[in-house]
C-alpha cells in the first residue's frame, strides 16, 4: 500500500511539473507573441482580395531606429524575422514587378468646416490582396494605413485558421503606401517620373519609401515635422524606382517631397500625380500624368471647398478601370479613411482611428 502511495505521489509530482512547464512555456510564448497573435486574430476578410487588421502594442519602431533602419526592401527581411517573429518565420520582402501606374492625390478644404479632405487613388495592376491596417503603437500616434501585398513576396495564407501561416501579414505594417494618423497627418507614396533610384549615404537613419511612411505616421504630427524628419534620414527607393511622397496635415499644409540626384526637394502643392513637380525635372513623368494633375487642379479651382461627394466624384473621374486598386478619402474632421475598392464607387468601407 505504501509503495502504491509513493508511486501515485511520484506520478502526481511528475504530472504537476509537466503542467507547470507547459504553462510556463505557454506564458513565455504569449509574452513573446501576444501582440502578434492578437493582430493576426484580428485579420478579417472585408471582400474579395481586401482584408483588414488591427495591431495594438509594440511592432518594433524603436528597435528599427536603434539598428539604423534599412537600406532596401530586402534588408527589411531580417529585421521582421528577428523582431516580429523572433526568428521563427521566414519573410521575404522581394520587389514586385512594376506595371504601368498612375496614382493621384489631392488635398482640399472641406466645405462648411475647418477640416481637410485628402483623396488618393492607388493605381497598380488589379491583382493581389490589399490590407487596411489600424495601428495603435505604445510609442507613437495611432493611424490607418494601406498596403498592397504584391509588395510582400512571402509564404502567406489568409484563409483558414492557421495563425502561423497568417503571421507574415504583420509585415504589411512596414509596407505602408498611404495613411492618416490621429493628428491628421496624411501621407501617400506615388511613383515619380522616371526610374532614378535614390540612395543617400550620409550616415543617418536609413529608410525605404514605405518604412519612411510608417515612421511619419507614427511620429510626425504636422507637415513641417514630416519634412524635417525626411531631411534627417537617408532615403533609399523602394522597388528601385523614383518616388515622391505627398504630405498634408490638419491645417491644409500640403507638399510633395522628391529626391533628385540624391537631394531632397520640397514643393508646395495640393495635387500630385506621376511626374516631377520640381523645375529641376520639367515634364518628366509617366503616361498622361500632367493631364490628370490638370484635372485635379482645375476641379479644385472650380470647387475651392469640397464636399465629400465632390472628392469621391473627382477620384472616380481620374481613376483607371484596369489599374486603380483602391481609392481612399482621408478626413481630418473625424479622422476617418473611406475606401472604395477596385473602382467600385458604389460601396464604401469606412474606418475610424478613434
């Protein structure tokens, strides 16, 4: 009988130790991956090829800055693996093939308000998945941003319940193509007029076009702050093309930032398409880009204060049926982003930062 009790007691101790170890491992894993797991669990399919995700917590901005940033999309890969997945996942941020493009942005005063509307068409081949990302960082401003997953060449499955297969979606945070933050700063990436690659090497924080947009949304409250930050960083073109960045804030201060011969140039303007606005590169652009910008500017001249419906109609008029992946209107009045997907302007998807 005593022997049986000893065996039972030993088994009980063993089972208890195993359970405690399992609980400890689970707690440690949740400590490591808790923010990421909650983010992946929030991924929701809005409609075909359109998803949404919410990330609350630390996604590594301070670590990104501490390591000196990255100089290419490919260099983003080891950072994402190290910080976001602690080396567990493989993330391959290879450059996508670049189709004909024709993005447009316009910042306009909102009618009967002291707020501003910022309209944006993202024109890319109509393929692949798009994700709308709401981020609430521990050390930064909350924001809504958009990413096209063509820019992330990775083993990713958004269907089913396998969290590990979905985990690489978190990389979309660092591939922001446009967005608005809680201070009303609005940013969008557009191709400029040629294939000149920017590669500044001055010993500053290194950023790519898309990681710069992430940093601006997280840390800049005004256009002036955004310009100052960009000037203090070393810019490196994403996907090896020339880019310019449209920036506007809650006061309506609207500019385009371009890089010419590795020098940053700022031009005050409400409208941007796909040609350089700097006089250093006159009439250098992609396709009928100047005609689209003329349409934006003439419509703003005719409607110096725009209703939401005016901006919606304008985006529809300059959209491309075969290329426009999404259109979005950022609103500094209520800090919302209203999306129209794949030129379907009859259906709106509204997201709020608050």
